[in-house]
């Protein structure tokens, strides 16, 4: 099997990566909250198609001015396509689960991704998990089980979707850090949005061919009628997505996935803020305990991995 280890070069500034990922997750959490807020009048296929189409136009305009289009569209490796596929699956899983879950709980389950990053970095990049990394994974699992109380029979099965989304996000982050550092961030952002656009079109075509209508809910509706406000929302989300995908790609090129993943955890804080401000959703004590356990595990996993190189072990 081809190694995931980095074949590019170390980015010049860790600080710029930290600023980029913080800004990226702030905008991403706002974008996701807006998708959840407006999911009743839209379909998943519409969100993926229109939003990514707008993002492609924005990124294409920037690439046209700054980079030969052949570089932005063609000169990417199979690893970039695999990264984009993982992120497309991540967004599909996460958005499919949002209508049935509170925003804060969905975000908490999604942000088991740093624990997955620690595991995948160990498996694919040679980073040792160590004792603290193991404790971090257990904390994350404890947080998920706390949220799932008192049993799976009383929890929406949709909760598995943001958990799966967290795995795909972690895998994409490890691929970015290990095999895509030499690829321009704008090129990766363009490739991702092309994959999202194709995925959205494929979903719409598949639902249409299966005979689904426009009243089957966010996940299964083909193409509900769009009002002017809906078009404006999707256009705005497209512009945000162009910025977000470029920022995230840039950030994960600047340092190892666990280091940037430490600041990536800010999504949980922002999600709680939007959850209260936009949805009036105040998690109960047990839910909040689960969120804290997952957040603590994510922070521990990130700091444990950030304090050592890919071939170093941890003794404490």
C-alpha cells in the first residue's frame, strides 16, 4: 500500500494555519446552522448542487486571475480526489442527520473527529497514540455514550450520521497533511467543490429516477420550488463555502492534522453559541456533560499528538 506520509514540504507558518482554521470553523458552524434553520424548504441535493456550483464559480474566478486554470482543475493527484470524496461524504452524512438532531448534539458527535485523527494518524502516518491519546479516545466514547443515554432505542438512529461524518472528516484531514501539502489550497478547494457539485447532481438524478417527489423531506426530496430568499441563501452559502474550503485546505497544509485539529475543536464552541442564539436550544445537564466529555477528549487527543513527531512515542 502506498504510504500516507508527506511527500510535500512543511508550510512556512503554523500561526497562519491556526488563524485560517479558526476563521474556517467559525464560518462553517454558521453555514451549517443556516442549513439546519432552512432545511424544511430545501433538499439535500439542492444544497449540495447550488451551493457548490456558486463556490466553483467564485473559486474559478479567483483561479482565473491568479493561477493557470489547468493547475486549478487538472493537475491534482488521486489523493486530492480521495480527500474530496471523503469531505463530500462527510457533508452528506452530517447534513442528512441535522433535521432530526439538535445542532449542539449533532456537532458534538461530529467532533469525535479529533479522536479519529489520533487513531488514523497512528495507523497511516506512524504517529504513536500513547497513553494520553488512548485516554482521549475513551473520553470521546464516554461522551457519545452519555449523549445516547439511556439506550439506543430512545435515540434517533440519525445520530450515527454525524458520527460517520466525523470519521470521514478525520480521514480527509490526515490525507491532506500526509499527501497533499504540495497542492495549492485553492486547487484543493476547487476540486472539492467540483466533487460536491457532481455528488449533488448525482443525488438529484438518483432521487428523480427512483420516483421521489418534492415533498419527501430534506433528505429525499428531488428539487422543491425555490423562492427568491432560498436562492439568495444558497448563493450566500456558496460564497461562504468557497472561503471555508480554501481556509481549511490551507490550514491542514501548515501543520500536522492533530495540531490544527486542536483549533478545529472551536467548531463545538461556535456550534453551542449558534444553537442557543439561533435555535434557542439549551442542552440539558446530561447532554452538556456528554459534549464536555467529547470536547475534553478532542482537546487531549490533539495536544497529545501535537507534542510529538510522527515517529515519536509518548511515555506519560
